[in-house]
C-alpha cells in the first residue's frame, strides 16, 4: 500500500470487493470469527464488528479462521484448480528427483508412500479424508485426487499444504548465489541443486518426531513413529493399501505413559509427548502465534521451556515447521558425520569448529543443515 489506510477506508474497500487490495490487508469478522480477502463477496458485518490485519498469519494468530469462500490463506500460492487435479507453478530452483530422495529415505515411513516417482499423501479436513498423488510433469507439480473430488475449499487447502511442505515461499536464489564459493555449501549446492527443505506442517507432529528421535538411531526412530501412528492415527484403505495421518494432540491427551512404553518408547519420551499434546490441546503452545511472531529467539525460548525439549529438539522443530531458516541443530550427529566426510577429517569436528562454519551460513543455517543431511544418503 502506498499509504496507511484508516479503518473506515479499509471497510469501504472491502464493501466494494476491491481485488486490487487483495493480500495488502484482510478483514476479520468478529461475529463469524473468519477472515477474508478484500475481493470476497461474503456478507459484510457492521463496521464495528470488522477488524483489519495485514497478513493471514496475524489473522490466524488472533484466532480467526480462513473464509471458505475466498480462501485468503491461499492467496500467495501459485496454483490452478482443475477440479480433479491441481497444478502448482514450480520455481526454477526445484528438482523433484532430489526431493524424492528425501521421501524415499526410509522403508518404515508411514505418512507417505513413493511409487514410481510419485508421492502419495493423506490429509484430513474435518471428517473428510483427502488422498492424493504428487507428480511432476513439464515443470509443473500435478496433484491428482484419488478417493473422490474434494470441495473447492479442501482443494485450496491441499494446494497450500503442498506449497508449505515444499517450502515454495522461500526463494533459493540468494542461498545459491551467496554460497556458491563456500568450500562446503558450494560443493553441496552443485550436487543437490533444487533440493527443497521438506517441511512438517503440523507442530505436534514435528515435536513428536524430534522427541522420538532423541539419542537413538534413525532406523529405530522410524520404527517407533510407525508404531505410534498405526496405534493412534487414522487411516483409509485405497486399492488395498493403507494410508495414515499423524495422531491428533487431543487423542494423545487421553492415553497413559504405560500405553507408549508398550511400544518401546521410553518413560521420559512418553511423558514428554503426552505433555506436549496437553499443551497444544489447551492452547498453551500455539503454532499459529509462534508463526506470526516469526522470531527465532522467541521460538527457541518458548520451546526449550517445555520439559523434554532441548536445543537440538527445538532447532529441528523450528527448521522443519516454520519459515525461519536460521535454525541449525549444531549437536546433531548426522551433521558431524557429514562434515567429517566432506572435509576429509580423521575425526568429527568439535562444536566450536562447527559453530565457526555456521557463521558463514548466516540466514541459511537450516538449508545448510538439510543439505549436509542429504549428503549422508549417497
């Protein structure tokens, strides 16, 4: 916007359905607890019942929900809706084959499947399951719905989910240009050009996964996650194959520590997971508020104040669940092994040495960590 608009001016723009201001600000309806784009043709509330914010993250942090008519939280997503399929416009800096390496890294993964270079994923909106296939053709990402055609609102939210999962809001051009001469990142960028940091869109899932992975090998962590998901998650069966979604926090609030111990999840980890579930369910820990603050130090302080969440767990969660790219799990064993191999060292570098390297990757620490992990799969 060229100048700051008054409340009355924004209300007038909204009343006229002026699409030229879409994305500049959003109207929050205090009666319906929803928010809209300026072009939305929803019935207008009285002026005193309208609140205006400048981002959909701010609206959601305040407790408002996206309007199902105009899908304001999908405004930034570059996509086309063909009813039974969706197409997402891909950035130049994208290599689906590199991303597939990540999706294929464990045969024990239960929250997606990869078949012939297609990724199959299940989501749930309300009481409706949405199963889809992700493929790439002619520089377009194609999403094909498999278990029926979802509503227009569900299709829009699916597009946003995939956009966020592949971190398409992040422009990798500055990362590549600033790191091309770096002795470590320069090599990794050439090798894995187009690899995106694959996100975990749900905070509870990200925290559970990082807690399960604490101080055990990755293979056993996947085994524990599979047991957890298949005991407390939900599934559908399509063409004789089961597809799962991650358990919801309110479901985990109902279980007991002994229930998780039966899966070989340690007592401490069981306590941590159930504790986090209770905090998310009662609103003490709120993903939308953290996303709106968008501040690494504040996220770190809040997450590490929770029992069972140390700096490694918090850094992993931040890099996988939020749009901040400055999280770097410096104590991660995988990163140590990757650096040892890349630098040709006889022993793993010290924490001090790694922290010295990380300073050169400022602003892109999370991508640096992800590319280091990628080097371990070769």
